[in-house]
């Protein structure tokens, strides 16, 4: 008996802006899954670096409105990426718990 494939939310969108999902029955996920792991790790590192930059800029009285608007746009993008990574990883954790019998019966918080 094989385990049904569970879609993995990937850290990038398709050409039409829609979310991309990966279906795989491989335990390690294969090349695309490993690439997605690398992209997620890069997105989180970039977000952490941006957060450090934001702290310094917020404390700088010379920062002007244009700089702060640009910073807020970049922070918004980084937050979007981090939420997407969290959603993807949370779904995979819940699926792993369900497979192990320790899940919540398939109920997930939205």
C-alpha cells in the first residue's frame, strides 16, 4: 500500500502568479523539493538580514520617508515569504504527524 501524495507549497509562484505545488511520492522529495528547501532557507536568511537593516534604519533620525517606504515594501515581501515558508512547513509537519498516527485528525488551523 502506498501513501497518497500530499501537495507541497513551493516558495515561488507560477508565471500567472498562482501558487505552485509539488506532488511527489519520493521520501526525500527529489531535486525540486531540495531546490525548494534551498530557496526557503535563502528567503529566511534574506528576511533576517533585512530585519537587522530595518532596526538600524528605524533608529536613524536621518532616514527619510522615501527610504522608510522602500524598507516597508521590502519587509512586506520578506514577511510574505516567511509566512509562505511557515505554511508549507506546517502542512508537511501536520501530514507527517497524520502518517505517524499522532496528528489531529486532519484538522488544521487556517
